[in-house]
């Protein structure tokens, strides 16, 4: 085995490699802490059709997740109770237990008791005994009155339109539409239409899109469908903007509608999980890089303990490449492992594996954070003469670039008298992330999901010129420039 092979094996068995493995395990624990709550208690939504058939009550209901996908195999316990406004009277009485089918649908018919009082009504509740911690919204997440509401042979829809997400890892809203035709048949010729209302200060949302520029989103095929309205730009600080979505029948009559404010974030847990993931590894990966670089290259070189290695047929420049490459390989394995763990957790727990572009962006962001700091540490080993000084510089960069970078941006804005409440500061902070390799994990998650690590809708990066190609270019420079600078110094020293 050559001297380089022996050196490589020695590095892989060193305490440094073990320390990186331990930190990677801790990072996996943090990933699980972010995914765990969403897996154990997801939020489901629902729509329902109710009808009176002689002396019976008939229910058709659909259960779906945060992106409008049907959820099958969920046990629903239905109960009835007598109510007299404003307080309920009598305990809930169980009447049916149903399990949603592959389309997320449940149907049942139950006789209505004759209580003899027109002021009383019955209500239904839904519980999830087999899914503790799961939240239910929409039609089945509330009591709805029955006997005093519907005339015999009549029917009505309960919350047939719901705001969901345009993709599990997106904050962009979409609308899930549920509808039934006469006698329970699938609807036909129903159109989903969207329009926007923009104004200054408070605006009044109209009853429908009549008289407003409208766009047809598509036709409803089957009982359910998910439609994505055009994304409405946020108005100025004093403005308001609302998107109105409505369902029309063949004659153009509005059958149901829903509205939401511009800037509304979808309720999907995906962007929140990605945001937590990026924010965590903004610090985790740079810490691994700084410690590994110090023990593998900085300390041996500046303390003289690397000289016995150089006594063998090993040059300084090739030793630089070997040790940099070994640590870079370990960091790449960690990045891939953490993203793979997140992917498996999301696929098993929430049926939402990471899309390929999202997984690739996450790995890229982690590598920029790790290799950027690795290159800076290797370069510093040739710019300073004491290992303590280089370690102090690395820790200082960690503190500034990973922990307090946003505060640096706010200080710059204050010095230049930019109002801290203005959009200029938001844009400044968005562009400043390109100047800190530690911010790249969060930056790529914001680009892919639209949710910032602060838990609010992120910056419109395209509007300020921060695009995916630019982020990739700057990230490549953060990796290449420190590495090449240190390599040049290492060759000069030979």
C-alpha cells in the first residue's frame, strides 16, 4: 500500500472521523424531532354532503390531507347528540363507526330520532381513536345541525371548498373542491373559476367574481379535484389583495366559493419541516467542518506534527489534497445521510418523499456550508502561524456567519438609515445570505418551499435577483475559491 493509501486509512479510523459520525447521529436526532410531531399528529381536512331521506340522515364525506390527497384507512367514530341553542343537552350517542376507503370517502345512513321539539337539533362529531394527536378540520371537525336545517329530501354541502397546499413542500395555496350531482352522481359541467380583488386599506370581498376579470382553472371531474389559482403578488404596505375561487354549474350559477388573502401560507407541514432542517444544519455542518479541519490539517501543520508524514514520499500539496478530500468525503456522506434520513421519515410517516430537485438542493446546501468552512480553515492554516489563532478565527466565523448573520444585516441597515420595517431590509437580508456559506442550508430550503427559518412567508427571491442558478454559482465559488487559495499556498511551500 502506498503512503497515501496508509494516510487515508489512518484518517478514516481517526478520532476525527468518529467525532463527525457522532455529530451526524445528533443531527439525525434533530431531524427526527422536526419530523416526529408532524408524523404523530398530522392535520386532516374534510368536506361533506348531508341529506334528509324521509326519516333518515345520509352522509357522504371525504377526508384529505394538507395537499388535497385522499386519506384512506382512517377510522371515524360518529355520534349524535341533542342540542337546544345555545347549549347542548344530553350526552353524545354513538351511531356508526366507518373507515375511509381509498378515495378518502365514507358514507352511511342513520335514522333520525323524533324529539318532537322544533327548537332542538342533532349534531355529529368525529373522533380518531386509532390516530391519537391527529387534528381534524373542515366539515367533520365541527358539530353540524341536522334535523332543523334540512327539509325532507333536501341536501346541502358542508365546506365543499378548502384551502390546501400546491404540493407538500410548498407554501403556495391551492383549493380542494368536493361536489356531488343530483341523487349522489358525480357532477358534470362544473367549472372552477378564480378572480382577484386588490385595493388599498380594507377591501370588501364581493359575493362572487361577477364583473371581475376571471380565469377558469378547469372542470371538476369526479367528486373531487384540486385547483391552483394564479399566484397573486403582495400589494404595498397599505394594500389588501384577496383571491376568490368559486364553483359554477353549467348555467354559470355559483354553487360554492371560498376566498383567502394574498400571502396566505398553506397548512402543509412540509415547508416547516424543511425550514427546521435548514436552520439546524446551518450550524451543525460548519461545526463538523471546523473541528475536522482543525484536527486533520491545521493543528498538525502548525504544530509540526505533520513533518514525520512528509518524511515519507508525500508532498505538502498532495497531503493537502488528501486530507481535504478525506474530510470532504466524510461531510458529503453526512449530507447525503441526513437528507436520506429525512426522505425516509417523510415517506413513511406522511407519504411525502422528498422530490428529487428538493433532495438535491438540500444536499447542495449542506455541502456549501461544510466545504466552505473547510476551505476557509485550510486556507487559514497557511495564512497564520498558530493553531489557536486559526481555531479562534473558525469559531468566530461560525458565530458571525451561522448564528448572528441576520443581526449583521440589521446593523448594516441601521448604519445606512434604512427603516427596519421596510421591504428594503427584507431584500437586504435575502441577498446577504449569499455572502455566508453557513446560510446556504436555510437559503435552499427557502427557495424550494417559500418558508423562511423565521416561520413566515419568505422573500420573493426571484424579484430581488436571487435565483437558483445564481445560488448554485455562488455556492460553487464558496467551495472552490478557499480550496484553490489554500492549495496554491501548499504548493508554494513545497
